[in-house]
C-alpha cells in the first residue's frame, strides 16, 4: 500500500461515503460504509502521527 497522507485518506473516506449513498442500501452499501469508516480512522491516525502525537489517546 502506498504511503498515503492524512488528506488523501480523508478524500478516500469521502469518496467511499459517496459510493455508499449511491448503492441504495443492501450489502454493497454496507461494504462501502465500512470502507468509509476504515479510511476515516486511518486519516485520523495519520493526522495524529503527522502532528507528532502518540498513536492513541489512551
């Protein structure tokens, strides 16, 4: 997997959310929704790392 920065991950999350909305429900929409959540979590983690913060708040 290429080294994506937080902004790229955030854009991919937005794209996946858009795909989920266009799937009209069902399994494909759920998969796209889960993908959006995963990209969003990755964007947050990358942002924390870019800011020099610890990996987790806990």
